[in-house]
C-alpha cells in the first residue's frame, strides 16, 4: 500500500516540475493592444499565484502552484522587456503595427496585421513580425511583388485596417 502512495506522490512531483515557457531571443516589440494584453496576462498570473498560495500552495496542489509560478515568471519577463512600437514612416509602407493586404497568384486576397510575438494569432488576422510572411513584407510598399513560401504575392493595401 505504501508503494501506491509513493508512486502517486512521484507522479504529482513530476507534474509539478514544469519547464519554463520559452522566451524568444528577438526583441519584444509590442503594439499598444499587445502591451495591454501582456499586462492582462501578468495580472491573471499574479491572481493565479495568489490563489495557489491561498489554497495551500505546494502542499495542496503542486501542479497549480508550479503553473502559476511559471506563468508569473514568463509574463513578468515579457512585460519587463516589452518595447512599445508605433508605425513611423510612409503611410503606404509595410511596418510593424500596420495591416497589409496582399493578393496571391491564385487571386485570393488576405490581410494580416504585423504585431509582436505574444499577440500574433493568424486565425484572427495577425502575424508575428519575425514570421517568414512578415519578414518578406516588411519595408515594402503597395504594388510591390514579393516571394512568400515560394509563391509571389502583390501588396494591394497598407494601413491601420487594410482591406485591399
């Protein structure tokens, strides 16, 4: 019977040993909405940490405490090195924080806002500035044709909410 309790305890101990969330080596550029999202995540991590402590911390639920501690470290670091970046340049130039619309060779039009790594969500229309797509488009202007993933795309609009 003691072996069963030992094994369960060992599994709990292993589950509580969560690796840190990887932090990108790239500068942590953020838009104003990205900075607000980081601050919201940091507040949620602080609340989760406080709740885990209140509920008994390590002795009650090692996994909850480990997750809260890991997230608090991650979001604290991301907030500490966040660099608020606003587009500054020609209105028709693809820059960080701007939305770019482009047409693919097959006629499909797509539009993405170029944002920081933590706020990127392609399903919601935003890509990280370090993504291959953003790297190919940054600095270009309306009418430029660039190669993305072996296919050509033409930039048709640039702005805060480019729709092309």
